[in-house]
C-alpha cells in the first residue's frame, strides 16, 4: 500500500510539473529581450563602413532565429538581413555588419536586431546616421552612326581628347540610355536595330530583344527612368522591362494608333500616340496597370516630354516645322500654352530640364535658349551650337551638348565652354554615367 501511494505521488508530481511547464509555454507572449551596446545611438558612419554590432539576447525558453539588418527612415529595408548563429537562450552578439549598398543616401537609418523564440518575435532598433558615397560622373557615352545599318556606343576618355569605341550594334537607332544605378547601357533600334541591354562593367550582353523586320518600323518609342526601360512598337504594344530584360509593365496604344514619345508622371504613363492612317495625334494617359483612361488631342510633333512636377509635363515639339512649348496638366487632361509668344523661326531639336522652373531648348537656328516658366521668358543661352541632344549634370552643374559631329560641356551658371571634342562619326545621342 505504501508503495502504491509513492507511485501515485510521483505521477502527481510529474503531472503537475508537466502541466505548469505547458502552461508557461502557452502563456509565453513575449519575444526575446535584446539590448544593443554597439553601435551607440546616433553614431555616424560612411557608406561602405563596417559596423561593429554588440548586443545581449535573452529568452526564458529558447532562441530560434536571430538577424541584423538596416532600415531607412521609413522602415524600409536598406540592406538585407545578416543571419546570426543561435547558441543558447542567453547569448551575446559580437559581429560585423557591412554597409555595402552604394545607393544609400545621407540621412538617418535604423540598425535592426530581430530575435524569435519560435512563437514571438522582438524587434530592437538603434538609430544611426550615414553619409553617402559622393556621386561622381564616370563617363560621357556617345552613340554614333557608322552608316545606316550600324551604330557605335563609345565613351569620351578622361582627358576629353578621344572618343573610345566600346560596343558595336547592327541595325538602325531610335533611342538609348544609361542606368547609373545598375551600371547598364541600353540601345534600341527603329526598323532593323534590336533592343539590347549591356553591362558596362564588362560590356557583356544582359538581354537582347530582336526587331521584327517589315515595311513598318518595329520600335517606335523609347523611354528610360534610370532603373527601368520602356519601348513602344508599331503594333501598339508598349512594354517596360527591368535591367535584366524581365517584363515589369505592359500597355497598348489606342486601336489603330502607335506610340512615339512617352514618359511617366507620378506613376501614370503619358504617351504621344499617332494614328496609322492620318495625321491625328493624341496624348493618352494610362494607369500604372497599363489601362488607358483619358486622352486629349495634340497638334505638335513631340520632341521631348520634361516632367515639371507630379501633375504637369512640359511638351516641347514642333507644329509645321515651328517650335512649340506646351504644358500638359495630367489631372485636368488639359494641354495649354504657357508661353504666349511665337518662338524664333525654325524647329526645336532637343530640350532638358534644369529645375522645375528652368529648361534649355536646342533650336535648329544654332541657338540654345533658356526658357523660364515663372516669368514666361525665353532668352538666348548659347549661340553657335545646334544641339541635337542636351543633358544636364547636376553633380558638376554642367550642360552637355551634342551636335552632329561634336560634343561639348559648359558650366551651366556662366554658359562658358569647359571642354569640346569632334566626332568623325555622326552623333546620335549622349548619356551620362555616374558611379551610382
């Protein structure tokens, strides 16, 4: 009898221990406790520095996962998480975390340590300040025509004394761009040239989308925003791709129309669409899904869309060979003339935005004009330069001017010549490559 009582008591003890143990686990509503000792609050770093991370982590039951990451001021991931090996329910972190994202801008960020006990997660932040890598221009790339069926992508050397051939492309040309973010170059043909992406670090092919040859052009429109590229085809199809050529956007022009110039404004696609059988042209606005939802007639042939702000886009172009400046109000679907005077005789060849109020216009009469929206003025900026393309370098505050056989740079504030180089081949386009 005494033995039976001892056995019953032992089972009761085991049951009670098991019950309260389970109860404790069921009542575990807190993640591991994390205390960060390094880095210090508001400590400053430069991008590409390595942070020494020291912290203590403790949980009453277990730690199942542990990681360190970096988030920006809006708590978006800035650098992916680094996983930390778990050794016990009570442990210390002693590791290094590399700030190896060259695209990080100066400002406050949060070092985040995330710990989990399998049921609950804890997130502990430490605020730090980062100073960005200075943005510098690496090269000016020049697109030139060898003949009607061959183009070159070249760059101007550091001394601005020679144009160095880089890549040769078969076919004709409609547009090009450079992505400093991805260190990529893009070329797009018209009738015969392909749409191609090139890694500028080693000139390797990233993607190639072949042109479909026919009596009509294949590619009719081209636009790039620094990360993604958008091309329009004569059949009305509009496609956006990422730096690797993966599809990220699809739209279609109006039935019977094809797109020529295009841009994005606050997530909306703005497209100049032309009727295939008449002179009718429209500016069509598409949702971010690609669906068109509004349109208005346009009489000019658009040379350049320049986004003024999140609602308005300047439309520079020509009507019967005469330059025209218009402003498209996307919200009200209205195209109007902010400059109520006639431009000098001749056509607009190019345009570039300096700031929200100021734009430079390349004119066929060999003059580059400065247009200022707020006081509705058009003044002479440079003479003697027939600019087929204009680019603005906001790092050096320079204007890059491409003519048929010459590329020049000017200090914007004074409009004085900095450097100039002649090209033996016909210049079609110029693009700026920065380190980030």
